[in-house]
């Protein structure tokens, strides 16, 4: 009996080693892709396009597409939401600054951009893989699913925008003021000031 257990451990060891090596290599390339935001999102756009083309040409898998849309909507709300909800923070006494004299608190997302990108990309890849399982191609009237998804999108986006307006936060860096240090004056840079 012990020999069979030893053989299965020896047989599993190369598989575990391969899995560990693959996991390390995958994490290495994932970490290296972190600073390349535009290229990462371009890759996600390619993956999404391949998925959309697959669904278009197969003319099916609308339930998978609906589930994917709900998941992406959930990720988007997490991306646009602050890490600490101001409604709950207001109950504790601390809140986001509403006046110029209040302390500045930077906007910290509940779902960081990298995790948002990784989750969306992974979702499109998994959904693409699911389109090869014919059992998941449930016949549905897709316009109803699309209308319901648009309805959910409008409601959740409206709620999120009202939340942003109420607590005065902007989840994007576009249009925000950027502060630079004071420009050195001529006297501080070593230039001579004439005394006339």
C-alpha cells in the first residue's frame, strides 16, 4: 500500500513542479506588464473583439454574453467607487473634504486599475472558452437581455454619478489640477541681481 502512495507522489511531483514554474513565469510577465497601461488595454480590446466576433459568427451564447456584461458592469462600479464609502465614513465622523480648509484626502479606488484590467481580460478569455461548450448555448431572445442590461447599466451608473456629486469626488485624473514646485527665482539660481 505504501509503495502505491509513494509512486503517486513521485508522479505528481513533476506536475507540481511544472505548475509552479508556469505560475512563476506567468506572474513575472504579469508584473512586467504593469507599467504598460496602453498596451495592456489594447490587448484587452483585442481579446474583447475576438470574443464579440466569435459570438457574432456563431449567432449564440447570448446568456454568456449577458453574464459577462453584468460582471464587467460590477467591475466598473468597483473601479469608480472609493475604497472607503463616504456614507459609512460620515457616520463615523470622518468624511471627504468638502471645503477648501478641510484636509486633502486622495481618491483611492475600491478596485485598482491593474486589477480592473486583469479581471476584465480574464473574463473575456473565460467567456471565449465557454463559447466552445455547446451545452451553454441556451436559446434566448437576446433583445430582451440587451434591454435589461441597458436598464441595469443606466440605473447603476445614475446611482454612481449621484453618489459622486453628493460626496464631491472625481474618480479620474483628467481635468484635475496638477501642482508643480515653485519655479526657482533668478536670485536663487545664482544669477546676479543689479542694484540700480
